[in-house]
C-alpha cells in the first residue's frame, strides 16, 4: 500500500500553512478545532495542539492546515510539522474518530456538462472524487477503480476519466447523450452517495510534487516509481510549468487533461498526452496548434517550435 507523503503548501494567509497528503484523510467532511478539548474526536489534531505555537487546526479531505501564533515563523518549523504529520499517518494514526452507522449516506449532487468533444460528457460532483487524474480505456485497465469498472458495464461507455470533482465519460456512437445522460448521472450520484470507492490505494497516479506544486508528467511504466521533475532538463521543466499554470486549467474546464511526455531539443518538439474529453476531440488539433503551440513558442522563444499529441 502506498505510504503517505506530505507536501507543504503556503496560503494567502501567512499564519496558515496547509500540509497536503497524497491520499484522502476524511471521506467528505471538513473540521475546525480551536483547542485540544474541541479536538477530542481527532487524535492527530490533539497531538498537534501539544506544539505550543498551534492556534487552530483545520482538517479537510486531503490536507491538514495549521494556524500558528506569532511566537515562531513557519520557515523555522514547517518541515518539522510536516514530518510529524507524515510519521503519524504512516504509523496508522487515526485522523477522525467516527461512529460508523449502517446504511449511512452522504448527500451528493451530480450534474452533467457538455464538452467540446461531442462524444464526451462531464459529470460534476459537489465533492472531491480523486486527488490525481486517472484515465481508463477499458475494463481491464480499471482494475483499481471500482467506479470505472461499474461504468464499463454500460455497453455504450467507451472510456472513463477522473479528475478532482468530476468524471468524463466517452461514449460509443450506439447511443445519443439525451438517451443515456440521466441514467449515468443517477448511477454516479447513487454510487457516491453510498460511500463506495472511486479509486483504490493501488491506483496509479500521474502527478509528482515539485516546489510545492503538482507538476503533470506522463505515468511511469513502473508502478512503483514516479518520474521526478528534477530529473528533466531545464527546457522540459519550463514546459511542464507552463502546461500546469496556463494550459491545464483551461483543458480541465473542458473535461480533459494534458500530460507532458517528452521534449526533443534537436527538432524543438514537445510531445504531450491528451486525456478525457481532449483525447480524440475533433478540435484538439486546432487547440494544439493555435493554443498550446503558440503559447510555448511565445514563452520559450527559440526552444520550442512544434507540439504533437501522441494520442490525439
């Protein structure tokens, strides 16, 4: 089972730092504790309150945020706090003590949203589904995603893509969206409301940490390893940063994702992988040439001339 790792994230409030985990800490709830008594249901929050500078502890789905008193600076203590949280989690420490009730359901809303790809529909939930993007082309690939496996039982489901709070579904032409969208939306809503698993802990993720930000790289062929951004050349690192900051948010809003694959210095070509609604989209070529390629040319000058999608 994958171990917990903690990534330090500074916030717009200098007193508060977020300690982000690579796995979910709670299923759906958020908590705020202002002292050790209030934190009676959270052993990890109680442990943090033993640190004299801790003023408030916030716990969300995938992070613990700590607000400090002014007696210390975060630069002096944040690594120590991160190590303490990481060690606690990897020893099996409890985050929130909850009473498990039979047939307990968590209210979930799901709405459908069209994408530029007529074959793909986004189903957006009011809660976080995954921490990292995951794409499945068939039911065999979906062995680590119980939800994707269930979706593939619908004969018209071709591909499934998850990211943060939505699932993009690529359909076969045997059905029209107006015929199936309500059925899929209700199935996904009920599945999530029942608290069932979207991705198992063994699911392969496609993100790496870099300078306290998630940089998107292609998935390693070895499930036990991850491509590290520091192992890339300088230009490749710049390309990854541009994809992450400027391009990925726009692509995500259309139900897709973009991953860096490679950079060839000789022919000045960047290769990317398109996922979700972007994969096979009729307008993806125009997006690559008029959008991504132009931006990389402008921002990196003579280092990049061409962008190619190896699957689009």
